[in-house]
């Protein structure tokens, strides 16, 4: 039976995640569920898209990912199932899976429309529990993807900021701040040369190249490294870089190598 991952901006205080798990277990009692995170910043589709892009590479074929960051819940926005990377992604059609879609040439997207796959009388403010969780559970239990609903060719895509590459530098921005206060950029390792001269961000800069891990510099010292998702990250050893530098998402970042 395929495992199901859960990602949301629900937090863990109010029991919303437990309700989703209860629905899943009622349909597929032996399925394994994995909590990715429920601390996506409220309504932050870009942050959710970044997390989905990063985690999907590390789960086995057949995994079903349920992601719910859904400011348009209850409106006319569609629910979808995306088939890409030999995995399934279930959630709202609001751009949450944009980074996966934009990097894949082979994919299938279906609109959730079959009432047999969802809970009766879904509540207009909790599609995570009443639509996305049961769809994922039915798929994990072996029901076919084609039964979810018709294929669509126009899923919603976010306007995701792309780095700008020139002969001697690349310009990107901070797209995510993790719980340690590390500033994660949209600059992937594959875009960088082996040796860089300087990283500039806000009124600050870091020289000395890319470090391999935090402890390569003294406690309280600033550094840049490639994080486990494969993106350039700005950090301060054992301190929150976001607080030290007073920066947040959207801050421009320039990497120079000439």
C-alpha cells in the first residue's frame, strides 16, 4: 500500500491534522502516513511549493503527497491530483505544485470530481479532511487514478521568482526561512561554479566561498552553504540569520564569481 505524506499550514494545536488522519485510516487502515510539516507560513503558497519540490525527491515510487495550503478553500478553485515523478500529489489547484510541474515534461493532472472518492457533503472550509484526505486514501487502497475525474491541461501555476544568470554572477532571492532562521534562496547548486567570490544580500556580504557544513566556521560567524534540498542558504552558526541580518523572504541575493 502506498504511503501518504501530509503537508499543511494547519499547525498542530487544533486537531485538524488528526481529523485528516482519521479519515485516511477509515478508508485505508494499514496505510503509513508521514507528517512532512504543518508549519508552512499561513497561506504561503510559495513556501508550500518550495517544500513540496524539496521532499518529493526523497520518497519512493508510488508515494501519495497530500498538501493543503488553501486560502481559496470553498471557492470555485478546483481540487487536483498530479501524477509526476512516479508519485501522486493531491491538493488544491492554486499553484501549490508549481515547482514540480515546471520541472517535469511528463505529467498528468486530473480534476477531483468523482463523489465516490470524497466524503459526503464536504464542509466548505475543510477540503483537506473531506476531499483531499479521502482521495489520497482511496488511491493508496488501490482505486485507479482515472476514476478521480477528467484530465485537465490548464492547472494554476504560481509566478515563481527565477534566478537571473549573467557571465559573472547570479541574482536570486530568499524564498524560505526555516525554523532555525536560515535564509534559503531560489539559487540551485547546479547553477553555481565551483568557486565563488562573494554573496551579497541586503546591506551584507559573505566571502570565503561555499562551506560544507555549519561547524566549518566559529559560533556566531556567517556563512553560505548548499542545503540538503540543493539550494544556496545563508546562515549564522548556531544563531538565526534572519534575526542577525534583519532579513526575510523576498530579500535579493547576488552571488558573484568573477
